C-alpha cells in the first residue's frame, strides 16, 4: 500500500475517533488520538497533568533550572510546538490516521494526506456524549 496519512477533524460527540479507528483498522495502519499527548510528555519529560492542561490552550507557566537559576516559560507554546514535531514525525514514519490536534493544518503541505471532517446533528452529539458519560436525562414533571 502507498504511504497515506488520514487526518480526522470532528465535532465533539460526532463519532470522529471511532470512525478514524475503524479506518485505521480497515487499512491496517497506525492510529493516533489522545496518545499524542503521551508522546509529547515523553519528549518533554514533564508531568502529564501539565501537558494536558497546556493542551487545552490554558496558559501554563513552567519553571526549569538553568545555571543562572530558575527560568520560567509558557508551557502551552512548548506543548504546541512539540505536538507539531510529533505529528510531522509520525506522518513521515508510516501510514496512519491522526485524530484532531490541528493535524490537517500541520500536514497541509503533504501530498500524501487526506483530510476529513466528521459532523453530526446537535441532538445526536448530545445523545452520544450522554451515553459515553453515562448521564441520564431527567424526566420533568412526573
């Protein structure tokens, strides 16, 4: 099979990760979703909770020691930069499906990349999220 990278953007609750996983299994290629955070944690060597917080876009100040004393940096920028590097490296290494993380934008200059976007009606997304979170709808009135 020719080298191919499939990026899947999706609305929350639309089933994008499940569809992406099915595509990866169907083609017999790698699948990356939340495990991208693990790769960034491994590369940076810092606490997962800090990387996850920075991954949400929140400003996270992080200190690290230098020979001149502690230095502070915005970890969010470091996480984003490292996610770019990790995604580019995974796409270069082998055929794969990558969920979210702006992977369509990061890989926009590749000619072996197929970008898809999954969406669903609002009511269906709410229903899916409620099922995934094990939330039941309260009946009003009686």
